[in-house]
């Protein structure tokens, strides 16, 4: 084999836009198609709005206008506006921006001067203008290349900055913005910035009580006691206990939603348990104190250190300029403010202690069952091959790939066999269900350990003790598009909502969309996910194309399945809206109102009888 030469010709210097486009993941995380809240298209929106938030925090501009329609995003703030002579530089020169000057921006979200440049480079169209004291300067780019740089002009517009962009479809393929994710983003901005008004597509977002509003809007059901809301310079905390299992946290740094937590969230978890334990003077287990807690914590830090450009996890160990550790900072705050609150609110003290004792009792009752269940799960996975794991967990693969891991939960041997043969063995795992899962609505967590399927799913996900130990970033329910498949899907969602709601709240659960039809002729094959796509494919391919209706996942060959779980995978995220109540959802779908539930299932099936009639039953049967 010829020796590969390594010479001066192998050395390349990339300009700023080339580097961003070559390695977009370094700047905005994963690309995605918009089905996940942390996909790149939302990071682009966030990067632009973050600049507006920094203006608001510094006391400039009280409102932000956002419009997102047909893939076009526009954001307008009413702050100071970018200095007119630097408009082009700020959005096109790396390491250029006001965030490096702590006098102009303190405790800012964006510190690296990269965000707007990344948006520019990764957009097929990017336009920005700034208004300052009757003058306006604009610039237009295409994929980071300046295409229009007009002179400064006079204007009657209000001071501020406007940015408009279209994410590049050659980078973000077949993407679409989901309104629910955008709404959540806007609400979080407002919770963290009381008094800020955001208007997005005609909808108004405003919070008067900060993190207290966040918990009230997002809690499932009523809290066990009134929300404890305490704050001081550079820290705000709100928490209570609910009726669901697990621990639910919302954490923020300088207005940035740190979805993966970090040192501030870890400090809160440790400190809240310690302060409560010390208050009661009893050696309660920290897990019993935190069981069913719903909490939000926001801190403001000078020059925060994040673990990535997307700023989803705080790495700062110290609070600058005080030099105090994050752990001590949070603990000192809670030791004073929370302890004072508890001394002044004896009714809360009584309810809280009752909850702790209840959690302690349940933990002790489950301790013996848990050990037996763990051993049973280990043997079942080893001998019965319920779980076909991916190599990320079996070898020392790069850490970044762990965020790409997926577990498909599917029914039947044929379906799981097809997925297993066509999956990416590095990052995709398969869990095979045995029949229909139990309806767990209204049952206690004891059933998770006593029911074999639930116990094995819990063990496969590694979520028995802590959601932070979750082994797969995406949990994908892969069932047939028929009545039985819909029923199994609902039973699985009931299990997650009943015992592990954080999996859904944190955006880990999806439903796999598989094609209903294959339409093809001798030259081309088109897979169709809806009736309309089938009609379009028939029109495109012309006379008498062959039409196959897929009746179940097991009927799709492994060769074809790899198209549906590879780069072109279509996932529908399971999203709980701001108005959703887990109790009401479970009661409706899994309670005793069987006729209403059956009607919903039938109405929402993706394959209807008239489809068969329209195509012709004989033709479909022959093609199948």
C-alpha cells in the first residue's frame, strides 16, 4: 500500500465561516431536523435572542418581537443597537463583540463572541440592521458571505437591533420548527427576566413572579404545600413537592436554560437536603427528602464556564469575583433563606416532614424487592436477549456519541429483528417487548419491580436511582400503525408518565414514524408517510405505479428499514404542553372511560378504511 504523504500541502487555514460550516457541531451542537428541543435550528434562534436578553439585563429595551413563519426567523429588540460602524464585524468576525468588555455586558449569556457569527455562517440568508439615534446601518449575507453593505441612512425607527435569517437547508436537512419548543423557549426567557415582554407570532409572553410562575405553569397537579420562593443577589430559587415520582429540576445561568444541569444544580440538590435535614435535626436520607421535589434555580455568574458552546451544562466551580465555590455560595444562601422560611411557616414544615416519612417508608418497603428485581433483570438481559445493546456502552467510544444513543422499544420478534439487523450498532439499541405491557395507571412503583417488562425496561434505561444516569438520549417507541400498536404505545407512555415523567419532560421520548406506503416504478421508489404523500408520489411516478401498503413493522425488510432509522429517520417527540396535566391525561386515556378512549384511538389512526377503498383492495393485496 502506498505511503500517505504528510507535507505542507496538507495544512489548511480556514476562514471563520468555512470552519463553522465544516464543524457546525462545535458551535451549535447537533444539527437535527427540529424534532428535539436542542436541535441546531433552535440554537440559532436562541443565539440571536440571547443578544437581545443581554440588552434587557443591562436595562436597555423592555420588549422583543419574534416572528417565525415558513422557515424565516426575525428578531427585533429595542435596546442600544449595535454601534453602526461595527455591524458587519459583530456578525462576521470571530472574537469580535461587546461581550468581551465587562463594562458593557456583565453576567452575560453570550461570552465567546461566536453566536451571531454561527447563525450567519449557517444561514442561506442572514440580514442584520442596527438603529441608533435616527441612523440605520444594515448588512446582508449568504452563508456568511457579505452580499450587500449599504451606507448608513437616516430613519425614524426606534433604537435597537433587527436580525432575520433562514437556516441553510444544505446543513439542516428537512427541518421544521415546532411551536411547542419555541413557546417553551420564550417562556423561559420571561421567567428569568421579570417584566420582559416577548411577542412571538402574535402570542404574548410575560412573567411577573419569575421562577414561582415557572413552577406553577409546569407542575402536574397541585403542590403539596405553597411554593417556596426565595431570592438574593445573583440567585433565585423556587421549589415544592408534588405527587409524581422522581426529582424535577429547571436550572438556569445568566438566563440560559442549562438542560443538563451543572455545578449550580448539583449544589442545590446537595444543599437543600442538608438544610432540611439540619432543620429537623434528624438523619433523613437525602433521596427521601428530594423524592417528588419540583425545583427551579437560577444564578448569575461573571464569566461562566460552560462545558460546550451550546451552554447546556455549567462547569464553573467558583463564583467570581467573590472567589467562593458554587457549592458554598448555594449552601450559604439556602442555610439562611430556607431555614428562615421554615421557621416562619410551621404548616409547610408539617406537610414536608410527612412527605419525607412517606418516601422513607416506601423506599424501605421496596428495598428487598429492588434487589431481587435487579438480579432478575440482569439474568433476563443476558440470557433472553431482551436488550440488544449498542457499542457505545460496550466499548470506549467518544463521549460525544453518547448523546446520539437511541433505544428502540418495539413489539414482537419480527419487528425487533428487522430493526436489529438494520440499526447502527454503534449508537442504536433495541428492546423487544413480550406482548402488551400492563396498564400501570393508578398503581404504585412496586409494580415497576414486580412486573417483568417494566423492570427490564427500567434496567435497560438505567433510571432506577437517578435520571442523570440515563443510558440513551432518545427512547423511541416503535409500534405498528394500527389499533394494537396504538394501544401498546399508550401503555408505554402511561408507564413513563406514571413513574418517570422526567423522561418526557426533558424531551427524551419519541414515537417512530414509519412509512405506510411504498410507491415505485422501474426507475424510482418513494416511501410515503401519509395519504397526501402517497397521492403526490402517484402523481410524480405517473401511470400505474406499484403500491405497497405496509401493515406492520415486521413486514418491512431490514434492507428497507435502514432507510427509516438512519439519516432520514422521522421522529415525533412526545411533548407535554404548558397546559397539560399528567393526571388528566392518564385518566382520560387509561381510566375507565373506555368508549371515549376507543373513539380517540380510531380517529387518530394513520391508516383508514377509505384509504384501502380509494386505492382498491385488490390492487393493494396484489402489491403486498
